[in-house]
C-alpha cells in the first residue's frame, strides 16, 4: 500500500509539473497586447530626419527637402501638432540672413494662415520637380558661393492643376552646407 501511495504521489507531482510547465510556456508565448500603432505619414517620415547629423549635401537636395516639407504642410493627414515641428525643420534649411529677417513666430503665424487658405479651398501639392543637377548654376561673388535652381510644384484644386514655379538661390555657409538664401516666382521662359 505504501508503494501505491508513493507511486500515486510521484504521478501526481509529474502531472502537476507538466501543468505548471504548460502554463509557463503559454504565458511566455502569448502575445502581449499590441501597442497602439503609429500612423506613418509623409509628415512623420519627414520629422524623423535630423539635419543636425544628416544635412542635405547638394543645393538640389536642400530644395527637395524644402519641397517635401511644403508638401507636408498642405497634406490633409498632417496633424496640427506637426506643423510647428515642420516649420522648425524648414528654417534649418534657411540661410542665417533669411532667418534673421523674420522671427519664428511671424513665420509660423503666416504659415498657419496660408495653410488655412489651402485647406479651405481643398488645395494640395500633388507633385513637384527640382532642377536636375546639371541645371544648377553656380557663382561666386561678394555674398559667397551661390547656387541657383528651380522648383516647380503642381497644386491641385477642384480637379485643376496649377503650376507654381520658383527660382531659389542658395548660399554655402562656413560649414559647407547649402542654405536657402531666398526665392522668387520664376519667369516661365528662364532656366
């Protein structure tokens, strides 16, 4: 009888150990509640860039970054909270003299007003193109090393596409970075 009790006790302990082991395995392998997913938008991708460590290397890439940020400003999925960060990021592309001509608050207020107009009229930047690398014009003068190129943006409104074409001038700073010195509407016949 003692032999049966010992045998039953051992069988009971083995079953208990198996049950504990199965519970442990299930607990470890059960997926945790998925964290709330982050919506990846053009604005979130743009804001992930760090110009302090990875500044665009050419005048063309600087204007391309400017165009991407501009596109984000007017995109319907860009959140209000992202606009200030995008504005800060855009101003990193500007030459110090250009930044000095307008406070951030004035720049931001003007930007918010313009975005409101675009959104009220359902305008979006549908596409853009930047001058090819071979079309960038370089010059040296009393202002420093300059580069001139063009940005064309297609703005869609009520099914119509309006083309906005601007001429950009960039100046190379002391660190060798090309910064936007200014821009003006481009004459359609120039380039």
